[in-house]
C-alpha cells in the first residue's frame, strides 16, 4: 500500500512540475488582475508540492523503518520510537504541563508527573526528560574537547570489544609454491562495564523559585558540565594507566620519557600505530606553557612545539613541573579509535533531590547520575609522555 501511494505521489509531483513549467511568462504589459491570478496559481502549486514532498518523506521513512525491523527484529522497539512515536513524545515532553510537572518532580513533588504519565507511560520504565534538557546534556558532553572525540555506542548491558594483541603479517603467495603458514593471531577482549558517574550541587531557595523551564535549564547545565568534566578526567586516568604490553583484557600504550622539547611530540607520534590517525595532545595548561616557551638555538620561539597536533587541556594531569619523576604528564593519541564510551541507557542524566542533609543552611542538594562505560579499546593508539628523572646536583 505504501509503495503504491509513493508511486502516486511521484506521478502527482511530475504533473505539478509539468504544470509549473508550462506557465507562459507574463508580458510586461500584463494587467494587474492577470498578475494576481498568476501569483495565485503559483502559490497553489507551491503548497501542493510541499504537501506531497512531506508525505513522500514520511512514507519513505516508514518504508525504511519497516525494512530495518525486518532485517533486525530485536531493534523494532527503538526504530518504532524513532520513526513513529517520537514526534508525539517530543510534543508531549515539551508541553507546558509536562515541563511544570517535571520541574516539580525534581523539587520533590512527583504527583503531577505521575498523573500525566498514567496516560503517557514510557514503555521502557524511564521518565523522559524535556527535549530542551536533553540538548543541554548533549551540549555539555560535546563541548568538552576530549569527550567529543571519544567513540560512542549505545549497547544495552556490558559491551565486549576484541582487539589484536599480536599477529603474523600477510605474505605474497607465488603460484606453484607451498601455501603460506597459517596466521598466528593473539586476541584480547575489553569488557565495557557501565558505572554511575555522580556529581551533586547545592542550590538556594532563590533558585528553587525560578520558573519551571529556567530551573530545569539551571540544574541540567550545572550537573551536565560537572559530570562531563568528571567523565573526561576518567578517560584521561584510564589512558594514563595503560600498560606498555597488552594483556588479554587491556590494550597497550607506548611510553616515552622526555622533558618538553622540540622533538618530544614528534617522538610521541612516531610511537603510535598506523591506525592512529586523528591524533591530539592532552596536557595541563601549565605544561602547554612549558612547551610554548621552547626556543630555537637562536633564541626565537619554536614555531610549532606540538608538531601540528591539536592540544586539549585537562588539568587532572599534573603539570610537568609538578609531576614526580617517571609520572605521565602528557598524552598523545587517537581518542576516536582508541577509546569508547558506551551508554546502555542513553545519554540522559538522572537527578535526585536531597532537601534534608543541608536543611540547616537553607540549601537543597541535587545529585546527578550518568550511567556509562569508559574504556580504552585498541592498542597502539596512545603514547604516554613521562617526566625524566631529575639530575642530582
């Protein structure tokens, strides 16, 4: 039925285009009535074309969704939500009634929200947040330069990703000679186990008295950025802790021991695998300043001490001066292929209110939780730069 209607729409669009092309240009001496009539006809053609194109797009989306369900029955629920029910759900979540009820629920009174959800209950048991708050959460993650480059998946439960520890190289097989030896391949598996990243903030009664949408904006902005910062620190800590030899469960990273110099970043890049292509440097801002102070033999500032790498700041890494001997103070590598974030329940932040623990100070605590797994997933994608031993006087 959909395919038949799609064919009808295609024919109708062709007829409309033919009708529009068949209109003769008006003469310069045309009467106003004739001009008005032409304008009316063109407006009707435009309106008909837009309606047909919108219907065509909707039918094509439904056909694609049906094919996806046929090929992947296990994802039928997600596809249905995305293609069919999502528009209605977004309208519901953005209604003034829902926003007011959601704000009240965050503040501790979920009576109105439960009443609204009685007739619009989410199928997955999760209370959907207003879409403008979703955008703020996404923005908080994407504006962090480290998290924005990390690979992302949305697989339910634990996610296992295999990686190659070692393997023999491919060889040329000359016709008529003995077959090459079977490949010797050692594989490892990283298991991404989700954990909750929690952060909390305290707010005053004045913030509680904000208008509903303004209040939700404030809460999700504050918690979103704090959780994103914590997640970025976890990414850096996990890369920093990578071993120099891959095990069955953990990929390896290269490690060099050098002070900031004109060749440090070049050597770090040289230790990466060929698959590491989107490389960046991660360091403390004070370390960045140390690299920028490097000069040539003639005393001029070095043009590019970072060898063309984009530098990302993360002050959970100690600066070069503050780092201990042998401690990693900078990282070079490819976050997109070397690290993965898996969100089993989507990218939402769940919020709980605590109005008791700080009641004596007239403050209310809000705790945000993001459920995510963060792990390095491939060897050779990172080089760790460690501080050399300080020479004895």
